[in-house]
């Protein structure tokens, strides 16, 4: 578990400028291995309507999740911080931060 914490802390402080394809490939191997030890909850198994779910939002199989993120949309930069913004930007990998950064730049932000 300590290695996962260090890995997340590295992600939290890394801006995705010019990261190589090799970096993303290695990162994705680590993330897939971490995910293999977790349980994914498929939201389609819930009844139609409003459902209360208590658990890890990053482990939901869903089309979208809502995050009360910061105005830059880049996630939390505090290493190891246990906020939802940190988790949402850590578990999918730094590609999310890169894509959000590019999207915000396209909007002139």
C-alpha cells in the first residue's frame, strides 16, 4: 500500500507537460495492476430513479460522475490528499489531467 501512496503522490504533483508514450504505458500497467485488486460497481444494476450509493466513486462503471472540482479542472495537487478531486484525477492516470489541461486551453482558460 505504501507504494500506491507514493505513486499517487507523484501523480498529484506532476503536470502532464511533454510526458512520453513510454511513461503513459508504464503508468497504465501500474494502474491496471492496482485496479485488478478492486471491485467495480456497475451502476446499470441499480433500479431506475435515484439511488443512494456509499462507496468509492472512482470504482463506478458509469458514463459520467460529477465532481466539485477546482476552477482549473486539473485536480488536486496536494500529495496524498484524500479529497475526491485527488482520487478522480489519480486513478485514471495523468492522461486525464493532460486532456483537461488541453480542453481548458482550448476554451481560453
